[in-house]
């Protein structure tokens, strides 16, 4: 009888813990969604200024084919602004959710990932916009030089910008993701070294796919991506060795 009561109590405690975790998760999701909506509204208020800045160096005037085209562009620009600004809040909420399961040392280390995540995302956007975009744009324009009348629709032009920037913003998060996964023990630098040739192949495919079909463009985009992977391995190695060292120190102190 005592055993049954004890088992029932333990089950209720586990159920309560699960409910508390779900409640905490819902709270974090609401905060992230609220921040995303708030930044979207702010971005939409200043979207015309952002639009003018993005087309300042464009030699041709953009056209629209329907009244909804410009609305789509405004929503897209405000959305990218909102996502970029929400990233630190999203990472902070993830960190707060997993914080109880982390040791004091892990909390201190992973806390530094928050500003780094934001900076790398912005750096990826800048690399795509200031390096890849002009190179691809000028190459594509040279293909039809003196042959076609140039006319860009607003929707297609900004969709082109989106395709040239967002992938790099995501790829530039690779070092932080590797660092975090290494710190919690899901991957290690030796596994990353083992799959290096496959990772290189995938990164080369990505670079060739999003750049014009000439060697210089492929080279200028491929090299930073490969360096990014090597930096990720080095970071993973540093985190892994430091983690091993601290584990040995803790074992010896016991």
C-alpha cells in the first residue's frame, strides 16, 4: 500500500514538473512572439526610410505591377528587420529556458553566445548585401547589356536581395551553433574533422548555386564559407579541451 501511494506521489510530482516546463515554454514563446510583433510594427513605421536606403545606389527605377506589390515589399522589409532585432531576445529566452539544467560554469559561458549570435547574423547580412549581391547583380546585368530594356519590378528586386542575404546570415551562425553543441556535449571537434570533406562539398555546392557561373565569384564566396567551417572546428576544439580540463579538475578535487 505504501509503495502504491509513493508511486502515485512521484507520478504527480513528475506531472507537475512537466506542466511547469510547458508553462515556462509557453511564456518564453509569448515573449519572443510579442517582441517580433513589436519590432515588426517599428520596422513598418520606418520602412520607407529603409526602402530609400536600399535603392539609393540603384541606377534604374523600380516599378510595380499591382497595388499589392509595394505592400509585399514593405512587409518583407519590416519582417527582416523584426527577425534581426528579435534574435537576441530569442536566444535569451532559449538560454533562460535551459538555464536550470546548466551548471554555473555553463551558464556563464553560454551567456556570451547571445550578443555573438546577433553580431554574426548581422555580419552575414552585410556580407551578402555588400559583397555577394553587387557581384551577382553586375554579372547578371552584363549578360543582357545593350540587348534588353532594363525594368525591375519592386517585388522581384527585393526578393533577389532576400535570396542573396538571408542564407549568409544563417550560415554565419555556424560557429555559435557549433560552440553551443560542443559545450553541451552533442558534438566534438573530432566528429567535425571526420566529416570535413562532406561539409566542404556542401558549402561549395551552396556557393556555386548562389553565385554567377564564373570562377572569381565562386572563389570569393566559397573561401569565406570554408574559413567559417574551419573557425567552427577551432572553436569546438577550444571548448572541448577546456571542458575536458575542467572535468579532470573536478574529478581530482573529489
